[in-house]
């Protein structure tokens, strides 16, 4: 069994993070997408204001989410607020969407891309579903025709992420629309995780909500865009006919999502200017440029992300195994994620997250390490 198969039984992210933390040297952590940038000022202001609230404000919020937050989301996504369920991060949003696909009694297979963020196959297996991984195109974009060939009456859902983790590809609207057609042809859902939508460097990203299809569920969170992974506020936008089932499952599992976190996010949505998000994108653009320049010096092949904040790198005679990731931690002082945990397509690669202001230092360490090998 490969590490990719083990990803659910033993979350590999925690294994790598733990190994790096136990190292007897300084290590630059480029494992997880934990933003190191400042959250919006209005978010902190919202939390402070909430702390001074009256006792009723500290009780259960509506299970579907605070009305003011759902209203802000609905305006921005051009949907009716009744279609929005506020969740415990994008993780729960994706779980609800995938569970809804299996509850339709229209198959139990999930079509995922290869490579794929390993928690997706983990969720599929948790739900008792089967997983089929469909390799992406050579440029990292989703292969629509391969998805069409893999789809069958057993397919419950096609699940994609755009901008993509780990490839950084931004899927164009035509490709996403074609996947919605493929899903419709076999009575399946298309689940589109858009958690990195604020990190589009290509200018090509368009939300799948613009398709206005009754078999498309869009999920996302504020974890990345506002740099608040610990507040756990996400949401899913469901077609009307799937809302009741999703809300029932959400209520039974969580009752509701954290009220103070929702209130703070609602305030941040109202008060944060577009310049905040552009400033973060500018920072990431600089990190991508400097990191990939140093990878050139290391003689590595690499992906230049169109979106999100990950770079996949391939070093000669140094495949992306767990053993080699541990070797980089011990000998170079840089921690990344083994490509093999994302699937076979990029099994020779190592994924690096640019959520650190030490990305330049890490790149220099990698260049020096591979120059000496």
C-alpha cells in the first residue's frame, strides 16, 4: 500500500510536520497551507466587538449560519441565501457535498483528479464510496475527455479543485462546464472546491456558480483568503433540492458553526477592501518568482502556479517519496510534502507551500543541497 492509499488512515501532513518538528536542526516548514500573512483588520475588530456582546450572542447560532454572513455571501456569489450552508471550514463543506452525492442512490463512485489533495479520497472512503483517480493533462489541467471516459452509472460525483492543490492549475470555465455536462449525463454531481479563488494569478478563474446548474455544488472557506485557518468558517452553495439533506447532516454532526468566528468573518466581508487581497497576491507572486528562480539554480523542474500557493518540484534522481522528504528535512533543513501522497501522476515530485516568509531561504538551501550532491 502506498502513502497515497494510507493518507486517510494516517494523515501524512501530520507525519511530516511531526518529523520536521523533531529534527535536531532548524527547518523551514513548507508543508501545509497555513497562511503567515495578517488577517484583515476588520476581522480582528469583529472579534473584539463580539467579545463585548450580551449573553444571547454567546448561544447557538442558526444551524445554517448567521443570517448576516449568509446574506453577505449570497450577494457576492449572486445566489439566494437559502442555498448557503455555513460550515466548519471547507473540509465540512466538501464532506456534506460528497455525502449528498451518495445519498441520492445514484452510484457510490467518486471521480477524482490525479494528483489530488489526499483528504478527498479519505472522505470518499469514509463515506463508503469507491475512488477512481483520473490523471490530469500534461499541463496540470483537468482532462475532460478522460473524465468522460471514466464516468459511468456508478459515478456519484466528480470532485475537482480550482485553483488546484497541488498543481496550481486554474481550470477554465469551459472545462468546468464540460465536466458538469459529463456529470449530468451519468446522473452525478459536480463538486467544485474553490477555496483558493482569491489566489488566481492567471485572470482566468470563474466560479462554477456562474454555470447555474442544478447538479453543481460549490464549496469554499475563508481560511486561506483571510489567513484564518483556525477559525474554521467555510460554506457550501447547494442546488435547492439538496439543501434539506445537507442541512440535516450538518445539524446532526455539528449543530452549528462557531458564532464568534462567523460574526468576525461577516464584519471582515463588509469592511475589507479589495486591496487587502491584492496585497496578499503580490506577496505570493514575489515568493513564487524568487523560489522558482532558486529552483533553476538547483537544476530542478517545477510547476509555476496559475493559482493557489504551491510549487511542485522534481529533482534529478530524487523522487518524491517520504524517505526523500525526510532526507531533505535532515540534510537540507527544508520540509515539503512527498508527491506520492497526491497520487501517481506527480509521484516523482515534491510539493512546497509558499506560506512562509522564509521561502527564499528554503530555496537557497535546496539549491546548495543539490549542487553538493
